[in-house]
């Protein structure tokens, strides 16, 4: 998927303005944020909210492409939770956009239930 996204972005009509592609690939860890062991996780998400946030980020100055894929259902240790891509002009525009996008997905879009 990531390779396909990159190939597509390199064919973007404004590729001459794109100087950076950043990717986040979140995976299921064996420990929770508070240090407890986790066997698996159940993940769901709000697709409408995700679409709204992606549109907001995509409208930013210097951002040319935003892609997000989120897994759902019962996930095991090592499974992909989400893949996020932001392509844009400069590092100073792309890094904050990716950071905000991932943070907002975690806080506003996904619901994770750790199975201990």
C-alpha cells in the first residue's frame, strides 16, 4: 500500500512542488501506555470524522496529498493499526501536518480497546 501511494504521488500533477513525503505506520504493541501486557486490541473508527480531518489537513498551505488507512476489528501484536501519509512542499509544513493528523486520529477518530 505504501509503495503504491508513493508511486501515485510521484505522478501527482504538482510533483514539481512536492519536496517531502512522510509516512506513519502504527502497529499494535505488546504493552499498553501504562505498562500492562496486551494480548490483542479491538479497534473501530469514525469514518466521517476521519474524512473531515483529512480535508482540513489537505487544505493547509504547502500540503498536496494526504492518505490514511485504518485497520479495524480484532488486531494482534504486530498488526498494522494505521498508515498515514502526508506529502508537501517543505519539512516545516509536512512534519507538523503529519504530527497533528496522527494525534487527531488517535484522539478524535479511533476507539481502541486493549485486550489483556
